[in-house]
């Protein structure tokens, strides 16, 4: 996926769907970070994102970078 936007609570990642998937700040790193921009940058290519959940009704996908 490609990081499209970074917010205080996480990052939105383009995974090829209509809507971008959410990578919540708690799922970005195994250690505590204060802001997603400490680890991620806009247009960064994320090779190994894991799908945590899919909500078909709300058309939302949640991701994780944790091992």
C-alpha cells in the first residue's frame, strides 16, 4: 500500500480499493510513538501491511504493520 495521508491518529493507505484503509497509530509500531510521522511519510510504499478487519457495511478496512 501507499501512504496517502497522515493524521494525529494514524495514516490512510491506498491498497487499491475505492476507499483508503486506516492504519491506526497503535498498529504502526511495536513501541509507543507520539505521531505517525515519526515512522511514516506521504507516498511511502508499505510492503508488508496486514489486514486486521474489513467492515463491508461502512466500507472500511483496518491495517497493521505490527509483527
